[in-house]
């Protein structure tokens, strides 16, 4: 009984101690809360002010962020509006309405007045020799202006020559006669040429005109048919289907030439290449150029990618000694390729001009000045110091890094930073022209070679399929290379239509004869 009472007593003591501890803890909490209430009552104005200021600061920061974002967007849009041919790849024809067109001109400025210079021979049509005259046309008054009587011819008091041509439609019937030997009576018949296999067909003159309009005039098939029909007053009216077949036949006849020119490109010491966007069945595709000032090899692909480059088998086939000039096509820096890369400095000048237009930084202006000055010195035969140019280049880039840090929050600062990294990484590729006078300053050969394809897209619209684009590329390779060796397009087409295209060897021989 005593043990039971003692146990109960102990439990009550333990409960009492626990309650005392809880009571003490609650008193502390009450005291803390009282202190907090007193503090709030004594400092409520300051607390409210701090809370309000904090909220205002958050709202202000939010608005400042939005303003900064909007300002960058405005600067970006202004930059797009400011694009022209001096700071981007935008062609001169697409210069914004509010900007003056920049017409590329590589001539050196002189103090001479505009127009013909003193003692410069005037270019004009000379009078024909008498034996070259094909027609005479006499002009005389029919009636007297004084009395109205009929006039009779007198002496010639003036002569003016005129050079003109007229399209005359010829309807030719080819007759194949049996040939009989008068000795033995043997009869023989000539084989009918394959170009006369149909009962009636268009002749070489019509075909030449169609192919010239299509490939040199960049005219669409519909318009080509309309032009030929109009020139012949409706007597010759080729269908679109015939024109497409003729284009394919011309392309097929040039397989040998394409292989010949492809081998030539692979042997070139310096290869220029670039590609541009064309339209095939309403989708973007690619027309690519390889060559130099004498060789023009074109290929067409559905996409601009490495697979297309490897399919062309040009870059893969170049040796370690070969130099490839391009517009910073990063695919060129590939371990599968062995050649040496050279960057186009004219494209670099545009990138630098873009930095100047958007940020006004001095380093970009100084690098533009350095490149233009030293390239001019090289062109006029002055000595250029490659080591000096390299040192100046590094100094300017270091200055550019500092200017970029100062304005790193501005629009276009990130693009400038990327450009600076590129210039540092590819320094040797951008300055290789300072070490070898054979290496060009720019890749303008490629740009000029692809410019006409843009004209074709404007005039003709698009290619129906990849096959038609590749037919055009093959024909363009032939015609453009021939023109660069002094041949006229009509002569080149005529030879191809005869099944005897002008070989590259013949073109080279023509160059030699012209030089002699």
C-alpha cells in the first residue's frame, strides 16, 4: 500500500514539474511577444516606410528590367533597319528606302572630272564599207512644199548608216536522196541524223535562242515561250514541255565537261567557294560555287550542309597544299579536310562596320582602317610588313575587349564579343594574305559568281525540282567557264547542241591564242 502511494506521489511531482516548465516557457513567449508588440508600436512608421520602399524598389527594378529589354529590342529593330550592303550581306537592290544606296566601286578616286577625259577616243559605230552594205533605203520628198508638184530624185546630199536585224522564220524540208553508183549500180542511203528524227522539229537557231533566254537571260519557261512567240510573230511557239526537255538534253550533253572541270577545280592551288539560297518548289535550297577567275563549277542541293559538300567531292579531294578561300564557313574547319583555310576580309569589313553602326567603338574603326590601308599598299606594289600588321591586329583586339566590357549591357555587345573571339581564334586565317601575295584579300569571286542566281530567282521565281536545279547548275558551269575564256554564250550552246561541247582544253588554247 505504501509503495502504491509513493508511486502515485512521484507521478504527481513529475507532472507538476512539467507544468512548471511549460508555464516558464509560456511566460518567456509572452514576454517576447510583448517586446515585439512594444517595438512595433514604437517603430510602426519606420517599419511601414521600409516595407513601402522595399515594394517600390521591387516594382522599380521590374520596370527598369522591362525598359532595358524594350530598349534592346528597339536597338535591334533599328539595327535591322540600318542594314545595307556595307554592314551585312544585304544586296544593294534591297537598301531601305530611307538610306542612300551604296554602289560597290573598286576604282581609286582621282581628281578628274566626271565623264569622258581629254583625248579619250569616243566609242561609236563606224560607217560601213561600201562592200558591206546589204540594203539601201532612199528618203526623198514626194511633193513640193511650195507648189505641190511631184518631185523627181536628185543628188544624194547625206548618208546615214543603220545596223539592224530581222528574225526570219525558215521552213526547211530536209530531203534524203538515194545515191546510185554509176559503175556497179549500188544504191546507198544516208543515215538520218538524230536531231531530225521527228516528222517536224525546231532547228538549232530556235533551240539556241530558247537556251540563251533560259540560262543567260534567267527568263522563266513561260516567258521564254512568250518571247520566242512574239519575236517570230506567232510562227514559232514552243511549249513549256519542249523547253524543259531541251534544257535536260543540253544538261545531259555536258556530263563529260562537268567531270573535266571538276578535276580541274581539285587541282587548283587556290579554290574559292561559297553557296547561296535558291528556291525549289517553294522551299529553300542551295546553289554552290567552286572555282576561280577562270573556272566556274556549280552544284545544287536541297540543303546547305556538310553532306552536300561531301557529295560534291571537292573539299574532300583537296590536298594539304591547297588553299580554300571562303566567308567564314565553319564547316571548313573539319578534321576530315586537309587544306588550308583563308577567311574573306571583305566580309569581315562588313561585320566591323556593323559594330561601328551599333556601338560606335573605336577598335572596329581602327581595324577597318588597318585592313584597307595595308591592302591598298599591297595592291599598288608597296611593301607591307606582316609582323607589324599582326602586332597592330592584336593591339586593336585588346582595345576591343576593353570597350566591350565597358558597354557589355548594350545591345549588340554580345555579338561584338563573339566577333572578337572569332578574330582572335582565326587570326592566321584572316591575315594569311599579308604573308603570300598570291592569296586574295577577299572572296568576291564567289560572290560575283553567285550573284546571277539571285537575279534568276527574282525573274524566274523558283525551280520545279532538284533535277531542274542541277540541270541549270551543269549548264551554268559550262557557259560561265566558257565566258571566262572569251567565248560567247551562243557559240557555246551551238557546240553543245551539235553534241561537241567546247572542252576545257579548247578554252585554254583559246586563251593562249588571244594572248599571242
